[in-house]
C-alpha cells in the first residue's frame, strides 16, 4: 500500500525478491500540475507495468473494501507513504500484521512530512524506521532502524530520494528477519515523540525576521515542493537556492532589506545574519540563477522583501 515515488523502491524490491504481491493498493488518480490532467500515482504506473493487480479505493474504511481484502487473504500488509489511516479491521485481517516503512527515526517526526521537517528544523541525522502499524499515528512498535546523515546543503528532494532507497533496503532486512522469526518489537517512548504535520504551500513563506540559518533550512526543506517564496514589489519570488553569508546583526536594518545585487546573488538582511539568494523564479518564468535573471531584469538594492 503506497502512492508516491517514495514507495517505488520498496515495491520494486518485493517484486525482484520474488514475494507474491497479491495486490497493490494506492490512492485514486488525481489532477496534476497546471493542466490539471488526471494522472495516476507512480505506484499504479509501476504496478501495471509489472502486471500486478491495482486497487484504488476512494475510501478505505468501508465494508466493500474490507470485503475485497478478505477475498485476497493477504498474509501481510506493507505500507509506504500510502497517505491514509488504516482501520482496526484492516490491520487485524492479515495474520502477520501490517509493517510500515517510515521516513524518520521514530518516535521523532511522526506524521505526514518527516522529510521536510527534518531539514526545516536543521536536523543533522534522520533515517528509516520499519514498524508494526497500529491505529495511532506512527505509534506502533519499532522493528528496525537505519540512519542517514543530512548534509548542510541537502534539499528535501535529495533526502527523499536517499531515504526511499534506504527504505527498501531496511524493509528487505525486516522481511528476512520476519521469515526467520528474529524480529524484536520495541515499544515507542511517547515522551520522546515529535510530529511532522502535512506541508502546505503557506509553509514556504519566508519570514525574514528569522535567522539566516533558519531561512536557509526552510529553503532547503521546501525544495522541490512547495518551494520557499517571498514578495518583491508585490510579485511572488520563489527562492530555490541560497547560502548563508553570516550570522551577524545587520546594523538595525529591517529584515528583508536587499543589501547587494550581483552575479553572485542577492544578499538579504535577516533577523540575525544575512543570506545570499542564488536561484529564483518569478511567475510564468522558469527557475534561473540570479546571474541569468539580472541580465534582463532589475532587482533594486534597498528594496524590502516581504
């Protein structure tokens, strides 16, 4: 059970390792991008290419869907970024339970968007956890963990790709231990839990009163979606790439003040320190480095980004 690209390496591993995939459950096709063309989830496209049965229930907490699963008689359910909470009836159906591949080191960053929030919060280490799913929000017993270092310039997209591959590797080891009856269930410490709520477009709005480090992390943590943004003379300006100049005070200047514009970037005053914007995007334009943008457009020093 999974929907986005994150789930693909895990599903591919199951197929390549010879597991009998009785069915692939994924979310319904949805409108995508500006054209709003109805697009199937990546997991569906992969499953069809492998000749696997695909189920796309609008709602999963229905007697109809439960009956479908009962007819399939799965030994084990595996979820990876499926995007919906499973009912008690579904969780109790397979004799081996339900194993989830989660993109954080639980109990840290329970919830929908652990990859984004790890970077936004400036974490240096994250990883993958396999766990038995229960009725809570990522609260089930931990099975295996594996760590990944978050480099200083890593984006959410880059971390996503790294963790999706690692997730498949940890799931493979988890299933091997399950077959040998070697899995140890470790209850989570709820007192250590933190949460990663769903990411919305508004999360990407830059608050220039924050420090240069916090803003830098926000830009990395919202790349490629939803994208960090600010306003220049009322126009939305997305910020895709930046670097920290320093963390020294700006001498009383208002946060968001543009200090310098050059081919090297746009230096902006923050609540603490300065940041250099390296890559931008305005409405109806492609992403481009500042050096290219200022060749045909003007960014005025002294203007305040809001």
